[in-house]
């Protein structure tokens, strides 16, 4: 397995970069989860909700609770960072936040499957709902779990050496001995 490309950055710079990358990833997932959660919250107040059978109501409540759990897991890094701000715990914040987001993705996969199960069960039938939910769960596991694992396991050689910036970068890479530019 090839070694990862080394960056010329301090531990603090790496922690800052990793946290910023994590926050950017959260911007993508958090909005979708919050919209799904809001949709599920309003669903109980529709006229057709009274027509749901016990299985559908159980699926609804379970999916609602999973959506709430996803929302909490995805917002926890911000709360963690806020509580530990300027306490010298950035590395712990990044590592813990990464685990929280990974758990959130797992819960989100089940949430999406549950939402599809409920909707397809109501619109088509239970067998179709179970099939679609299973397919959705398989898709999430494949793209969010198996694919990254295979890429990491198989690895590809780095396209750049340890001191060069990617070709699309407008900045010159820092080399050992360089000092960051003075703030001005």
C-alpha cells in the first residue's frame, strides 16, 4: 500500500484543516437531515396520518427518532467545539467529531431507509416498501462504507510529491524551512 502524501504543516495546522474539512462535509449532510426531520415532524398533522396502520405508525415514530438522533449527532461537533473553544483540545475535538459524524451517517442511512419504507408502504404496498428500503440501505452502505474502505485498502499512488501543491492550486507549496507569510 502506498504511503500517504505528506503535507508540510504543523500538528495544529493539520487539526485546523481537518476540522474545517469536517465542517464542510457537515454542511452537505446537515441540511438534508434537518429538512427530512422537519418533514417527518409535520407528517403527523396531516389528514391522511389517521389512516396509517400500527406498522406504519411504528415505522413513522422510529424514523422520526432516528432523524432526531442524526440531527443531534451532526450538530454535536459544533457544540463540542464551542464548549472546548480555546482550551487546547482541537485534536480531541476533531477525533471525537469524526466519530460522531461517522455514527450520524450510519443512523442517517437507517433514517432514509425508514422514510422510504413508510412512504412506499403507504403509496404502493408493504412488500415494495421493504424492497425499496432495503435497496436504499444497501446503497448507503455501499457508497458510504464499502467504497471508501476499498479505496483506502487498494490505495493509489499519490499524484504529487511531499512538497508540491496539486497542479490546480494557485499557491506555491510550502517547503521545509519556509515560514508562513506575515499577516498584513
